[in-house]
């Protein structure tokens, strides 16, 4: 963990506005259920945070930053164009297949997995 190396570093979760239970839960001090709207980034959101995950998030994170769908799309585009990194919350096998296919065409990419199970 980054904080173990340097305790002054701030660590935040990022959630999309259509599914941001961690921000609501941190504000309330307990796991909350929020309105959930499906979007292209479904893999990073849900209706709630599991109690055990909430407890760990309280201990390890300094907060949660909630972004709009447009901000999420812009961030994904920026990282992929500038760094040749694919950020997605798809099942890992499917993502790895896409990266292998790009390598076969002579293009190299890195892969960042994201999701509520991490």
C-alpha cells in the first residue's frame, strides 16, 4: 500500500455519478444504498458497499471522488491516447484477448483493471 511507504500520500477511490455508494457511505459513516443507473462503466459501481469493504475503505482511503460519465469517458480517452493504456472494468480474460489482438497487429498496450471487486 502506498500509505505504508509514505503516510502523507492521500489515496482516493473514484466512482461514477450513476453509481457512487462509497461516497454516500463515507459521508453517512455506514454502508448506504444509492440509486443505480446502468452506464458504460458499470464495472466500477453498484447500489451499495459491502460492510466489510466499507470498513476497509474507511481505514485505507482518504475519500471518494465522484465523476460524471463525461469525465470518466474523457479520462479513459486521455490515458489510452497518451499512454497506450486501456482502462476498463471488463472481465480480465476478455480484456487480455483484446490486448493480445493489438500486440498481434504490432501495437503494444497496457491494461488497467478496475472494479468493485478489487
